[in-house]
C-alpha cells in the first residue's frame, strides 16, 4: 500500500505506517501531522457531543455503569476519571453555545474548553452578568488558533479576575488552603504531597530552579536524569543547604561562574573581521597580538579547553565581562574591573516586560532564560532594553548556532516597546511579524 497524500495517512490505519513514511518529504510529513491533529480535535468534539446526548437519554447499560463516564471507560481504553471529564465537559457546554460552537469547530482544545467553562460557571463575584459574553470572546480569542497556549488562557482568566475582583481571596492566593503531607511508607521511604498558594509555589520554584537544571557530565554527556529525579535531587540539596547555615544560593542575579576567554576581535560577527590583525594586540583575555588559524573563532575554558565562537557568543549575551589588555606576546598588560553586561535592574525590567521566554509559543519561566542581545554587544549593540529580549536556552541557542536558523528569524522592538519576531519565508512567505509569547490583547 502506498501513501499519496496526508489524507491517506489520517484516514488509514497506523499498522505498518512507520515502514512507509520514509517515502514522504518533510513538508508532507508536516502536513500529515497537522491534519492528524485537526482530526483528533474533530473526533474529540464528536465524542463529547455523543456522550452528552447519551447522558441525557441513558439506557440500561449506562444506568448499570452508574453514569455515562464510567460506562465509556468500561467500554474503551480510557480511565474512569477521563470518561467522567468527557461527560462533565459535555454537560458544562450546554449553557454556553458560543464556547460549544468553537469547540465543535475544532478551534478550541478540550483542555482550553474546560478552563473557559469553569470560568463561566464560577465567574468573579464582582463581574456583572452582562459582561460575560465579552469575557467569553476574550477567552476564546486566547484559546483559538495554532498559537493558543494554556498560559495565554490562564493569563486572560487572571486578568479578568483582577478586573472584577471582589473581597473574596482568589483560590491561587488563598494560603489557608495550603497543605503538606509527609508520610513514611512500609519500606522505609517517605512520600511528600502538597498543595500551595501561588506565592509559596513561586518561592519554592525559585529556590529550586538553579538546583534542578540538567547538568551534563564532565565529558559533555547530557544529563540522563528525568525531570522528577532532578527535582528530587534539587530538593535534597535545598534541605542540605538550609541545614548547613541556610546557604540557599542565588537565582536571577549573577550566574554561577563559567570562565571563558576569547579575543575581542574573534567575538565579532564576521570571520573577515575576526581574521583581521589587531592593531594594538588588545583582547578580552587569552591570545596574542598576531592572529593564527588556530586562534580564530574559538573560546577557551580553564577546565574543558576549546569552545566554539558560536557558543561563546551565546554565553556572552548575558555574562559578567572582564577585559584584559595583552601585549604582542600574549602577556597581560592591564586588567579592567569586571562588569555585569545585563544588570540586576535590567533583568528585573526584562522579566516585567517579557514574563519569560519571549519566543512565540514558548512557555519557559523567567528563571530559566538568558538576556539575549538582539544586536550582539561585540558588534556595537548596546546593553539597553530596546536591544535585549529574554530567551530560553533552547531558543537562545537556535538564534546563535543552529544550522539554517541563524539570521532567518529576526527580532525587532515594536512601537509598543515589546519584542516582535519575524519568521523566515520558509515558515511564513509573507513574513508577518509575530508578537512575543506574553503579549495579550484584552
């Protein structure tokens, strides 16, 4: 059996499919993935509608199963909780036809529909009834389209709760609901389970953030620990530091020291600039006045040795800069006091503006982002707000070194003083500017 179009894949069986997909091009695979995702949304809406109708006209089998959700789980591979969630959403959509229409049309995911109807069922105490349709429009706008994210939907919900806030404490801020259970098991281990308000959770995540990042082995092998294992190790280290005189570390300020030496001319954008002899023999540490092939386009780390100029430039975006003036033989003549390129105050301002990684579609939190120079400081780019943007390490690395990526995406600061991302023609032939991930219209 051959594959002709993405519709053949979506409509056919997955049995034996993996052995035939090699015939498709990358664009055909992308089209098939998008078509399959759209079909899943369509079938999800069909299932919710059918289950809801069955719940209003239950027969003996449904009644014997104590509800349509349990019946669905008993006759499919779903868990009971998932079957009940499907039945609950169908019932919740009945009073809100606008939400149901968007969900049935495949332009709103199951999870986002749940969030929206939960808001509609329990709106803020101070919100008048006549404001609900407009609020639904705002929520559906955040939940619609390929760029919709749960973060955007929750942001709109939080904004509406603040607009119509009442004397009642929002659930996310109610510390009276906080719980922490610690119990030992029969085999001598300990189980920890908690539920905290947003502020306590933020403090916990901030304390853990620099202890839970993936740590490669000395030979460069990636960290093989799961996210849960890294969190457990970080929590253990946090307790140990607290017991050892509360040495909790820092986060969001000066990063842990990674010393990289490179000539200033080698840090420039173009190789012809890097290859040009230095007129004064000066440099940013490590290197003589005359350029040799072995000196070009590399940095140097005291422990692990050579580092590519691309990775050095990435680290140089958000670093503590020290300059050392060298003579023609590479001997130090003078050293200038080190300075933080992106100050603590600037980083606070960037977090307030970007809320995290600004790249469209990314939800990385601020603590795991770098301050990226839109125009690198080594090429005359100033360290000012209109030349800085927060990017997670993955998107930061893509901007600097991913083959076929550097120079294709463009970042500009718009008239709203926020970053906008212009995709390459291969992604958007019209190259329409896309707002930062945390830009919301309410």
